C-alpha cells in the first residue's frame, strides 16, 4: 500500500523528491513538502495514537498546531522528543516516529479497558480517589503517571545546539496569512523596521490549505517576495511566537534546522529563541476551527473540515473516497466542494434547517447530496469510521427524531465554527468580548493594555473573509508605522471577487452539543469536546452537578483545556456547554486567561547557548592556574572557583584537610584570599558613615590600623562582617565576605544615595584589583621576612595593623589580620602580580614546610577559634548578642543601623538561640551540620528542637571532633549535656562549651 | 518585562534594574525615642497598594543610581521616574 490516498496531481508537494520514513517500525514514503501527518494520511494510516485517559483509538483531527491527538515520539536515543504534533513535523528522509500511550501495540492496547470502565473514571476521579490518605499519593502517582502518560523524555544529554538572540523592531506582525502579509506589506512601505513571523514553513496562512484562488495566490507570492527583498524586513518562517509580555516584549522559537532531521543542521543551531521588543505589534494569528460535539466524535477519521481541505489542497491527499461533511456553518461547504472535485463521494449534513440557495446550488453542481436540519446520531467503527447514522434534528436542537439514514464513509469532516486565536491578545493583558454573530470571543480594543500597544486583525479579530482580512491588515500596518513616527505609503491590495472564498464563515447557527437518542452521559457513546485530555460533555454535566460552575473550577475539575494543546479546539465548546447547563450566556461563564507558551517549546531553546560550560560564568582569581597545577579541588563560592583542598597523591578529602589544618598550626600555610570582597571608601564623611554602618566605633581608629566590624540590617540582625582598615584621614579599605561583596556594596550605596545624599562618601569595588595571599602559622613572620623590606617585628607591625612595602619585589599592602588565630599576614598586591607573588612564596616557603590550604581547612581553623561565618553560623535571625559578641556593639554611639531593634521585645528576650561550642561524648563522632539539638530524645519525631549544629568538623589540632551550634539560652548552659537527634534516627550526646577551642587568650595571634 | 526610563540613562530593559519597594520612607532621626510600634512601622510595614505606587528602583547593571518610579501595580504602567530628592510627580488623571 504505497500512498494509496495520494492524488495524482495538485498540492504544494514535490512528487519528484521521495522521502522514506517509519511509523511504529513500518516503512512508508512521502514527498518533500509533506508533514508527517499528511504523509501518514497519504498512506492510509488513520490510527495514530491512544487517548490520554481511556486509551481510545485516535487519529488526526487537524492539519495545524492545534492538533490534540496525533502526538508522536519522534526519533530515538538522544534525539528523541515526546509529544510532537505530527501536523507540525515537516517530513525529512529517514524520519522515525512512534505512537504513544499504548501497550503492547497501537492496534491492541491493554489500557483500552479504561474505556469499558469509564463509569468508574469520571471527572475529578484522581482527586477524589487518591487524595486520601495523603501519605499514599507518592505510591499512587507512579501508577497513574504510567497509565495516563504521554511520551517519554530523553535520558541522554541533548546533542543539539540552540541559540538565542535579542531583536528590536518598529512593527512586529504575528501571523503570515492574508491579514499579516497585508500588515507587513503596508508597514514595510515606510522606513520602519518590520518583523513578520509565522509558524509554518511558507507564508500564506489559511490560503495554503484552501483551494487556489489565482488572484490571492499570486498576491501572496508577490508580497512575500517583496518583503523578502526589503532590507528593513525580517521574515521568520517556522517560527512561533510563544509569549507576549509587558511593554511589547515577545518571545519566539525559530525551528532553524528541525525540518532537516537530527544531526543534519550543519553548523546552524537546531532552534533559535528570539526575544523581541517591538514598538507596535500587529496580531494576525488567524482562527482555529472547532469540532462539533457529537456521539463518538473521536473516532479516527473524524476531522476538522478545514483539515480535510488542507490535506486535499496543500498535500494532494484525499483521505477517503467517501466523505461526510457535518457542519453548523457555511465554511465547511468549501470542504465538500474540495472533496467532490477530487473525486470523492460527498454527503453534506447541515444542522441548520435553512441554508442559502447559492450554497445548495454549488453542492448540486458538484453532485454532493445535502441533508439540512440533520445531525449525526452515531458513528460506526472503532479504529476508524465506517459509517454514520444521521437523523433529523428537532427545531430546538435538543433531540433527534424521525427517519434515520446510514451513510458509509471513512472520513467525517466537521465544523462547529471558528474560534478566533485571541491567545496573543489575551497574553498581552487585553480582555475579550463575545461576538454573537460569529459565536466566539474577540479582542475588546477598549480593554487592551496600554503598555502593549498594537492591533488585532483578520480572523483573530473575528473577520473571516479574505478581503476583510487584507483590508484590516493593511490599515493596521499603516497605523502601526505612523504611531512609530514614520510616513506610511499606500500599497496596492488585491480586489477579491470569488464569492465562495470571500464569505468567510458565513452564517452560523450554534449547536454546542449534538443530541443522540440517549440523554447526555447515558448510553454507550461519548461526546468529546476535549480530545487531548479525554473530557466529555458528560464530565461538564458532572462538574456542574457537583458545583464546579465557574470556568476556572470547571477547568481544574475536568482538566479541560489543559495539556500540551491548551484547549485550542476545546475551550469554547466547554464554555458553551456549561453555559447551556447553567442557562447562562457564554460571556457570563467567562473565559480563562491564556498564558504562554502558545505551543510547547523545548527547554533547549529557552536555554539557548547558555548551557554546559556557558551556563554560569566562573570567576577565577589571578592565581587560578597555580591552583590547577597544584591539583586543587575547587568549590563554588558565589561565582568564584576557590580551592577547596589540595590533595597529595593517594589522599582523600579528609586526609588532605587534616594535613592542611595541622600544618597551618605547626608550620605555615598559604591561602588564596583574593575572593574576599574589597571596597575602597573615601570622602570627608567616611568615618561618620562607617559609624552608622557598623555596630562599633570607627572615628578613633588610627591611620594604618585595622578593625573588625559587624554590619546589621534594620532588624538588628547580622548581615555581613569583615575587617576595615584606615588608610588615610578620609580613606578606608573595607573587606566583606566573599559571597557578600556585591550585596554590601549595594547596601552602602543605598544608604548613601537614598538617605544621606549630603554625605561626602564614595564607594568603589576593588575586589578584583587586589590579589591576596593569607600567610598563616607560627613561621609566617620568618617566611615573609625573607621576601619583604617591611619591619615585621611585633613592636613595629602589631596585630590589627597594616604596613606598605615590598614583598617579593612587588609593591604590597600587608595586613596583619588573622582568620585562624595564628600569626598571620594578608599580603595584598595589584592583581596582575598575584601569580608572581604566589609562585615566589611557594618557592621561598619550602624551608618552612609551607603548605597550600583551601577553604575547607580554613573553615576548620576558624571554627577552632570560634570565628563565625556569616551565612553559615548565622541565618538572618541572629543578633550580635546571640553570637556573644556584645563586645563589638557600641554602648556610646547614639545610633547605627539596626540598633533600635535590639530593644524590640523579641530581640531582647533572653532565651534566644545563642552560639555555643559542642563536644560529642564520643570524640570520633562528627555531627552533621544542621542536626537538631532536642529537648528530649523520643523514639520518633516530633521532638522539641532547642537548637542546631551550624559548623562541625574533625580537628587534628584538638585530636577530636568539635562543633559550633545555636542553642536556646546557650550562653547560660555551658557545661550542660544536650541531646541531638540525627536524620538516621541515632541519638548523640554532646557537652555545651565555649565556642573557642584553641588559644583562648589570643597569645599566638599577637606573637 | 518592563522598559524603565532611568532618569540618568534613559530607556533600558528591566533586567538592568532591581526594585526595592515603597519609596519616600524616611529613616527616623530619633530612633531611641520611638515606641516599638513606631519603629516596627518603619521597619516592617508597607502600603503594598493595588494601583498607583511610588517605589524605589536602582539601575544596578547600569549607572547604579537609585531613583523613584510611579507605577500602577495592576497594569504595570510606569507613569514617571524621578531622581531621589525631586518633587513627586502628580498622580495621572487616567491611571489605567
């Protein structure tokens, strides 16, 4: 069976280019210009998938991106992509597609049993059944996901490349149909920069699927060519506008090489993500035909009327020789004519009793039998339509009565009218209004969002006739460029005369739910309005009975309008059926707000090129290459890569950290401290400013001296800390935590600019201007003396002071400050000398057993001294008093940031959690950071938490484990024993101690 | 994604800015003499209106200057931006 449904001629396909592809393992051929959907249909393949919930056999509904059923697992391995719509996949040679949601095969699916037990799977079934007991949800969910699944995600890394780019334009036109082409053409007649975007491979929109009207076709071709030749115009075919955000910011995905097949894109990306800022937006998004809701209207072969026309006209595929057209409006008459012209036997079933004589005459001319005032009462065939029964419809449309006819057919082309694609307007914040004449929601221009100026034109505005679309588009294009300050020029637009192609939808008589001989929800048949989510009219009745009357409740209860098609074909039918049940008008039921994306998009496209190594920028210190050579293992601190530890051969992390930690206290170690935040502060009011920023006194700090400071927010909580040095009368060098540098600079700027703009203070980030080596350990002075001309004696250069001089021949500022409690010097040199300093020290340090140490050893060393790390030992709820750091809070300053909050009752209470040391009874047990200190150990949670471990290590210097933690009323509890409950259920006992474990008197640091 | 007119640089993309909440809240000068309620009002309480809002923005990835904006929190329309210390622009006649 090779392309048995392909017509001998016609369509926009290239019959000379035969393409091979497989579906469910079976080989087929198609032509260049086909979609996967049209190629399958050409081969007579109508059963394409199983439905989401009931596993009912499903086939194509549509020919465009609104397709709810024909979801494919495209390609294998790393290239596989689930839930792709067969209607949107351009056929390429070697394409591999598989159906979804069936087991073991598409023809025989075990899950189809769900259909027979449908009465036990009503709307809200999952909510009702599986919400209790809540603890079992995790168990149920796995099975539900498997049973009601769609496609399968790839498990291998994505081999494709994606790009993203920014663009600006004066006029962005969404949709390349007649209205959009006219708008772009009119706009391009000025000097404005115009972008025209369309999701299809060719411009022309609905005309591509309609029977050719020569004057329209030639105008489409000519205007597309003219736009392509215009340098002010960017044409983006195969591109979907996915989101419309504030201030006319829109995103779009361009499928650059998808149509070539996986791996065939060469150097071009697979997809490109556009982020576009437009002065004016012309929305010409067209409309989507909606199905009639009738008994078993989901059988494969029951399609939208325009889809049947498109397969005939655009792809040269006549899906069956016997076609029934079922409609409540004029537009489907075009399909009847298209099918009849292609040789099919066509029967027209129109629910309307009265139809224009002209339409009847056209049908007679094409030998189409016409039934007016009739409706389909039932469908025969499960895996494909075999016949339909039709019966006369009562005048009120609520029942069927009288003579039934059975008509053999393989295709039912049906139309319930056209729903304007208001997605973009709705996303832009505009509100909709209901237009009774077309039975659909259209944009209300009076309720457009002012910050998103633009126009809706053509079918998405409720104008369906091609001539109206062109006229509206051209006018909007002119208005758009004029609004941007350009002079619009008149562009000739075609005159359209063909009556059949110029009436648009014509008259429509709404029939939202086609009755059967049974009441809704009874009898064996199902009336689907939402195919993708398997929601039926009976489900809407159930929702109404159970009180879910509002559109938002209806949507969530029945899941109508959800999933990957977002209800493109179903939303209005659902609203209308609910309105009928409630006896309300459709606008009273309301409509849901459309949200991005318009169609599904890949994470790859969103990520663009910012993946893998480009995902996050890395900051490297000037000595980074030295660390790499020294075998450093790095850790991330903010964006910085900091050496974590430097393992020698055969060492694991623990061994390396223990060695480094011991070495610093016995000999000397060096740490790359360049990442420390550094802010240069100058100005006549700098000292006064620091008095407000820090808790302690700064005015009396002598030039050349350093002081530790705590910064609080206005809540009185610790927010950063660091050492600041007075370099001159009005000049300070502030250091911050490595991760807090930007935050602190923002904080200083905020106060200077918004509260004290009169103060003469200037802050400059100099973090990256200085390379810093921290030399720590008893031999630090002896080592530094071999390289420096600075007098390092403790009299000349005491603890907490700074001296300038030469180190290793480099001009340096040396700060005698210590984060380990050892004799220490932090050598600052201009960044460009960092590597030279590091390498010189490394060489000079050999006789002193100099070791490199990383951040982990630094953490152990500082914790041994009880030095906190802001953000590890504090969490934004900790005051200086909680840290037992009252010594750093001035009692004499009238004010500083956060001071007043100390008096707040909660801050002032004396049973807050406070910093303590913790020594486990078993010295080999290293507590887990975050472990809870509990009032009383019980067999199982809950237990009353009275504190937590914030830092915990094994110390080679203490020869045991130790920890810091926050404990309720901890300062008064030193010497007590507390219980900790670990995550694995173990209970551990620990002694509460002072947080300083080494050199409590501070002899070493001053030595 | 807003376009924000920095009073120093002109129209820029929102990604260059950060918002810092309600504007025109002066830090009290006599903090010691405030009642807990008065201090709490300054530290914790904000108007958070549905509608017109004067708020602080900083051109963080630009000139790094702080300024104020008059924004409708419902429509996100920004009616004015103005420098710290400048007179407050009047509310618009047609705010939405």
